[in-house]
C-alpha cells in the first residue's frame, strides 16, 4: 500500500489528445489503482501535452518535480511504458533527486531507469555521459583524478568541495521556493507574512525542515535568489 504524499504526472502525445482526454482517463485509473488503500495523499496532478517534435521541453514535468522537492513527495508516473524510448524523459526522471514510482512498473528504480535510458540513446553518447557523470561525482567526493588515482584531496580541499555541493543544493531549493513566492505575489500576497502563510498552507518545509515559516525566512529566500539573478545579469 502506498503511504505519504504523492504527485502524479500524466502525458498525452498531442494537443488533441490532451483536450479530448484520450489516454488520460486510463493513466488516472492506473494511478488510482496503485494508490488504492494505504495512508497517502495526492497533493498534485500534472498533465503534459506533447506534440512529439521535441524531447527536451516538459514544463509540467519540471513543475511536478519541483513540487516533489519542496514537499518531499513521491512522483508517481502513470505509464512508463509509453515513455520508455524517450531518453530525455528517462534521464530527467533518473537525475531529478526525488523519489518516484511507476504505476505500470512498480519495481522500476533508478538503476532500471538508467538502463532504459542507455538503451534509448546511441551507445557513444551514453558512454560519454556516464564517463562525465562518474568524473563529476568523483570530484564532488574529493577524489583526485589524474596520475595518482585513488588518493583523496587534502581535507581542506575536500571540505571546500563538500561546501560547494551543499551550497548548490541550497540554491536549488531556494529557487524552487522562490517560484512559489512569485506565484503567491501574483495571487495577491503582498507582505512577507502573507507569503509565509501561503508556504505553510502548501506544506512546504522551511530550509531547516520546519513547518512554520517566518517573515525573516521568506526574506532570506528572496534576497538569496534575487542577488544571484543580479549577479548572473551583470556577468
């Protein structure tokens, strides 16, 4: 039985199917059947209307993943079999940093998705990406690459690398929260306290994992993201 928060992601391959609901009912039924029973909560549903011409433009998938990151929810994909040949989708799902489950393939995991993605790509591209990912992961762990393989960087350098990774994760989360703040402003929330209430109503944890947002925490997120945007614009 499923437990905890879930976010559902559906996909229809054409705008016509999206309007008509062709295939959508079956996907929703697959999700409902998987979630049958248990202590769970479906906190969001996102439907992607795709033309099939581009593989890298999935705004609804990004919204679903963002909600999962913000709330700690599990992404539930209704029909992985319809997407199993799409390398861009599989790579996004594998590297999203969120828990996921496939209603039509419950045993699928990160390893399964990775293998399917490799099959969907040309072998040379797949090998190149695996190599780059492995090197990046090794550097993040503080492994010194080159002539003396296997030796770790001095502790100070490793600490700096670890701090960089933590900073990047914190910046990503601040960016995710900021997108909700922008939506709250558009909906009429004008004060920091009102925005804090919106964040709490949506069940979004604070940076330290708490449930109660304060105005000062909202301001810190805004300042962090807008300062980064200013730096990017001036670069």
